[in-house]
């Protein structure tokens, strides 16, 4: 494109030097219009290139956001899995103690001392609270960065 405009400009300079003696305003006007159109086209192409570079830069920034979000999500899920496994262990212990109490009651004989039976009954009445850390997901929802994740299956699970 630049080569074409350079050729047009050189031909205009050559024609202008050849036609100095002759005054032909119509041909000069057409030459200037051609040159102006060439300049306009060059500016438009420059603007389009700048817009493309800007779009690529914005996409790179969004990819960086996703690259920082995914490890944070992974860490959050790992912490939540640890919490769930801890609660599962506690619930299983409570279940086993409840089975022990039930078996003791079925036999109609108190194999366990009253104090131990009381502590087992109190333990089975314990409330289990599962505290999941959802801070990263909540912030990503508020920021709108969850929509940047391209994996449909990951979006579905989140």
C-alpha cells in the first residue's frame, strides 16, 4: 500500500515538473484529489491497525485475569474439600457411636458404664457445620470474570 502511494506521489512530482509551463488546473486538481484519497486511505488503514492492536491487548489482559483466577479457584476448592472431609470424618464417628448406643440398647443389658453412655449420647447430638469458602467465586461473580472462563464444563460446575 505504501509502495502504491509512493509511486503515485512520484508520478505527481514528475508530472508537476513536466507541466510547470502549462497551466492545467483540472489535471492538478485530479492529482491532488488522488493524493488526498491516498492519504485518507493510509490514515484509515493506520486506525484499523491501531484498533486491532488494542483489541489484541484487551484480549491479553482478559487472559491474564483468567490465568490468575483459575489457581485461586483451585486453591479454594482444595480448602473446601479438606473441610468436607473433616466433617465427613466427624459424621462417620457420630454414626459409629450411634450404632454402638443402638446395639447396647437392643441387648437390654448395659455393657457400657452410664457415664460413657451419656457422653456417647451427647456426642451424637452434635451439630455439624460445614463452612465452605466461597470468597473467590463470589468476587468473580461480582466482577463478571466468571464469564471469561471458556470451559463450559468448568462454568457448569462453578
